[in-house]
C-alpha cells in the first residue's frame, strides 16, 4: 500500500485492515441503498406506502430484539457473531430476487434488519475489544471516514446501473451488494480472534457482573440523549434539503454540493475531530462541541428564509458545514462514551442497549423536525436548537450515573 494511502487508512496494520473492511461493507450497502427505491417500486411492484409500512414494521421488530441480539456477541464471541451475521446479511440480499409481494418483502426486510443489527452490535463490540483504550475512538474515526468512501463508491455504481434505465440491470443491484458483502464476511472471518490489549485489562475490568445492562439506567438515558444529539443526520438528509427547496431561493443543484461537502468533510476531518478523545470527560467535551455546532447550524439556516441570491447560497452551505461539524464531534463523543461506559464483559449487550437508546432518541425526529421547521419557521428552528441543548445538558449527569452504576458492579471507569 502506498505511503500516503497508508496514512489515510490508519496508523497500524489492524486499523488498515478494518478500514478496508469498512469500505467494502459500505460499498455493498451503498449500492443497494441508492437503488432500493427503484428496485422496490419498479421491480418488486410495491407502492411507496407499502415500502414505508414495511420499514416501520421491521424497525419495531428490530427495536424489540436489539438487546438479545447484542447478547449473542457476549455468549459466542464478537468476531464470530460479526462474521456469521455478515454472511447471513449477504445471503438475505440474494433473497430479494425472489420477493414478489408484501408478505415476502416484509419477511426479507425483517430478516435483513435483524442480521444487520446483530452484525452492528458485534462489530462495535469487537472494535472496542481489539484496541487499547487510548486508540478506540481514534480507530473508529478512521473506520467512519472509510465508510463514507464506501458509500460514495456504492452510490456511483448504483447510479451507473440506474442510468441504463434497464430493469434487468436494476435486478442485479442486490446481487452486486451480496457479492460485496460476501467478500466482507470473508474478510471479517479472517480478523484476529482475540486482542492482546483486551487480555491485558486488569481483573477488575474483566469482572463478570450480574443483571441486565438495561438496569444501568444512566447508560440507557445517555444512549437516548446520544440519539437526540445524533439527529444532526435528520437536518443533513431531510430538513435542510426540504428547507432549501421549499423556503429559500437557492437553486436545487446546490443540494449536490451540500452532500458532496459533507462527504469530503467526513472523510478528511473525522480523524482530526476524534483526536484526543479517550476519557469520559473528553467524550462529553466532544458532545458539547457537537451540540454547539448543531445549534449554530439552526441559527444560520433559519435566516435564509429572508435572504436572496448568493447570500442564501453561502448561508445554506455554511449551515451544512456547521451541521457536519456537529456530526463529526458528536460521533467521536458517542464512541468514547460507549467504550468507557460499557462493561467489558458484556460489550455486546451494552451495544444492543445503545441501539435501543439511539432509536428512542431519534425515531421521532424526522417528523418532528420537519414539522417544526417547515410549519413554524423561525420559532421551529429555535425549538429544534432547544431540544439539542437540553439533550446535551442531560447527557452529562446521565453519563456520570452510568459510571457510578459500573463502579457499584465492580467495573472501574477512568
């Protein structure tokens, strides 16, 4: 690997291997995500309402089973569960070729969501286990940058397929995804099974504790507040694009530049945003910075309703840059808190709880934020900013409560 590419991919061979895995996984996901709307409506023959209903039902099922799926990693090993679920994920994509109506669509979608949830929990648990404490957040930053590269490649490949305007070519989209994810599963299965760093943890850190991770109410609340703070994605992907089209005089082509800017910033700046985030205090500081950028973005975008021409274009672009800043810092803080506030003996279960809290904190945001911004205007944007400020404030005592819970169970958190 060329020297410059090694520097971008990560500082160690294992980080680079996992960065390649991140690109490959996101490449496969990105291909299908980009072409899924056309595939479901034109190939499968579903209506938009049916697709939305299926996603909702699958989301409810996944929400109910997130914690049990996370526990699989603790029982069978994070790498093993990650590899098996990645393989099953690839195979489920092949079943899309046999989907012919709502019942089969719903079955395939639920299966995909379940194996993806198990895979995500196992992947995160493995990443926290495999690296020493001072490298966990920094390594995740490389992986997130790599995933953005993968999603971009996937979107480009799917775009080529869609440009052919051929149903036969579009039918190959899930096949392409399956092939890429099969390669991903192979790569995951060849990762180191254990981490020397994990073996060097002190006995008190390795202590097996009793009870469910759900009993750590501070962690549940912190995960929920983290979900609220992660709603910067709703601003990026839903609210700001709708606002641009409906409430400003900015040209619609600006949307392409906005998403392009976000991708470039995520690839180039995520590692820098995560630098120095190790402890709980570091993580909370990063979360505060993310919240500050979130609020700043709301303040900038809301005034574009009354601006014209190039000023509108510049302000919308700056608003997108600042909300991307929220994304970068909040992600770093979230990784740090999840790594530090999880029982090392039950990281898979804690990842399941984290997904549960994330859903509670964010599932309502698309409808609520869209309504607030589009119907209330300036007051609505201020309410959105206020929600974020409250979440950032509540996150601090929640994290400290989670820390005290672990201490009572014999797990030391620095």
